[in-house]
C-alpha cells in the first residue's frame, strides 16, 4: 500500500445521467480517477462530453447516480449538502467560467467572505485577502465592485476567493472560457504558478493551450475517459517544436 | 529562409553572421537553433541566382568575410514577395491519410491513432507554452510567432476531437 500514497482525490465508477426534457443525457458513464497530491490534471473534450458534470461531481455540486468519491482517503458517500458546503470552504476551492462573484459585494469582501465563513478571525481574513490580491496583481482594486472589473480581473478575484482558505484541491471549470486570448494567458500563468508551489489542480477546459499547462491531460469523450496522458514535454520526435516554428526555405 | 534574408538585406549590406544575429534578435527564443551554416548556404544560392552580390572584405587577423548587398533583381523578388498573399498553412495530410486508410490495413486502430497524435500535439503545445513564458514578454514578434504556432496546434487538436467524435460513433 505504501507504494501508492492516498490520492488527494479518488473516484470509482462515477455515473451521472441528466433527466431533462427529451432523452436522458448520459453525462458521465463510469469514470475512475486518481489525482495525487501536487498534480495538475486537465480534463479536455468537446462541449457536451460531460466534463463539467464530472467536475461538479468531484466538488459535490452534484451527486452521482452511482460510484463514490474519496477526498484524501475519506469516503464522501454519506456527506450531506451541508458537509459538502463545508468541504468547499476548507478542502476544495472552485473557480467557474462566469466567475460567480457576489455582485453587490466589493472585491475585498468577495475574497474575505469564505475565510470568515470558515471561522478565520477578521484580521487574519484581511491579511490573507491582501496577500492574495497583491499576488494576483489586484492591489488597489479592493473597493471596486465586480461589475467594474474586466473579465480577466474578475477571474483573478475568483481565484483569490477560491484559494483564500488554502484548500488542498483547486477545481477550475473552464476558467478562461469567457476570457480573451490575453486573459487566457494570464489564467494559465497563474495556475502554473500556484501549481509550482504545490497546489493540486483539476482543470476542465476545451482550450488545449490552457490544458498544456497541466502535467497530465485526460481526454473526455461521451462521458468516458478516452485517454489519460502524462505530458513530459518531450515529444517522441524532437521535431515537434522546431517543426512548427521553423522558417522553411 | 531565402526571402527573409533578402528582406534583412533591404536595409543595407551585411555579412552572414550579422544576418544570423538580426534573425535572433527579431525572433528571440522562438527561432529554433539558429543555424549559421544554413544561412551561408542560402546566401550562396541567392548569389548564384543574382538576387544578391557578395564582396570580399579583407580582415587583418581573421579570414576574409563576405559582405552581401541586394541587387535590383533581388529587390524585385522582394517586391513580388510582398505583393502576393502567403499560402495557407498545410493541412496535416500525412496523419489524415494514415487515419483514413487504417481500417483497410488492419494495422492500426483509428482511435488509438488519434490518441497518439493528440499526445504529440499536447507535448508540443506544452513546449511552446514554456517557450512563451521564457521569452521576453516585450518581444512582440517572437511572442506572436509562438502564439500563432499554438493557435494552429489548437485547431489541429480541435479537429482531432471532431475525428474522434465522428469515428467513435461508428464503432
């Protein structure tokens, strides 16, 4: 057993079917997954492949029809909604495509709120907020309202909010999905930086540029894992990078 | 490389090594393994076709160096280069033919081929991301070259996804 330290996140046999109008949609059809501490895993695939549903299951935002999830070895089968809400404050940070900031709270309050809800003293919450906002290049924006910020800035606030309680696991659902190319690069740079410091990340994206920041990429098709590849940066044929950049005669 | 070298010479005469340095400065780390040998060979060919002319310059303690300048024919070739729109980037026909013919050969599974190709592209994408991060952020030309390569790869990956969607349904 010691060969395999407890994964930070483990899922076995996850199944989720959406029953809406029309035919049932099989969003997740039997997924097994292990994410080790410190890993940065990207899940890519076409829209409608079920990858966002998978992320929602992993964050307890939806419950699976079948299968189980373990957080750092703890089985979550018996978790209530309230317990999941606590986990999302302490052990799991989440960022979404549309930021989901509280629109009538200032930037500072958006970031401090989860810290206060998790029981941090106000002074400590403020210190954590100040540190994160400075780190994310948002110093001076504390009093702004989310609506006054650009998309890229709002996503950075959302990232600060997700990380303020130092959760071991960060889930990101299309974090650059509503950003321009520059905003995408910014998110990519920040995720890489937090990962380098040991943050475990599971990122869902249809953007291969963003996915390539991860060190493992899972291709998700039709509710299932089609491929699971470690990226070591060493293409089998070293022509890779020069092949795409070289000036031809 | 022929026409970029002509373009560099449009500013004024230069020798091979200077041209290599100009290219490096322009493209930064995005220019893989600047090969001075290739530059000299290309300059030789350009001279043979009359687009540039070289002049030997004596150096006191080193071998002679050759300074090249653009001829009128060279300037004309450069003008023609700028008149025309460039060709479209290549379609990955080699991979496509492998994929299309796989079922007939019985030697490869189409989905496995797609997965293998995707891994290769993703690894290259990762290399490019690292290169972009390492390159001077203010070197816009270099950053744009890398970003262009990444966007092309992104399109190739999107297309692989389409292949997978279509071909999986048939299985």
